[in-house]
């Protein structure tokens, strides 16, 4: 996430705060993913979560001058409970790159359609596409899954 902030047109030198954050977050990522290689011990993985949370908390508790950095750190703070899930779930990718790539086509389609002009329509579209994509990746028949889900929803309402 910080890499995107830095790469998003902001010069690292413009905000000295960003340089320290980038270096620290990259170091934390490298340390945790490196320690995870070949690690199957649940106890060790929990220790890594504690280590990661301590290091991240250090950076969250610092005062920042730049409004952009404060907003970014607010996003990091709101996701605090989820940043280290990859350490506990074997095989979970530490980045969301796979999910981002999967959603990219759907976002482009949504923009091309231009018909989703309200929050409700957007939410319905995103939910339907997420379900269809998930079922496809699981090798399930998307038509049957959708039919079953709709029947269950209708009978429960």
C-alpha cells in the first residue's frame, strides 16, 4: 500500500516522512515473508504476528506533519487487524495482487456500462461479480450456485 502511495506520483524526497515509512514497511514485509519461508509452526507464526504488530504500532503512534501521510496512516490503522492475516493462514498471499488483478476487468466493465450510478446498484454488481468469480475459481457451476443462492434467499425472506 505504501509502495502505491510513493509510486503514485509523490516524490519520496518531498516528504521525508515517507522515506522512513517506506523503508520500515518494506523491511517489515521482507522480514516477515522471509521468516515465513518453510515455517509451519503455528506458535512461530503467532510470534511473527506479535512482532509485526509491535513494529507497525511504533509507526502508527508517531506524529506526522504531512496531511497526506496522516491520511495514509489512518488507512493503515483502520486495517490493523488484517495486515498480518497472511502469517496465520498457510498459503495466503501477503499482498492482494491476485485479488486486484481479478477485479481489474470488473472495474473496467462497470465503468464502460456507466449504468451503475447509485450505491445500491454498484453494491449489487460488485457482490454478484465477486460470487461468480469465486465460484469459477473453485470450479463450481456458476449458474447452479447462483440459482441455489437465489432460491435460498427467496425462501428465507
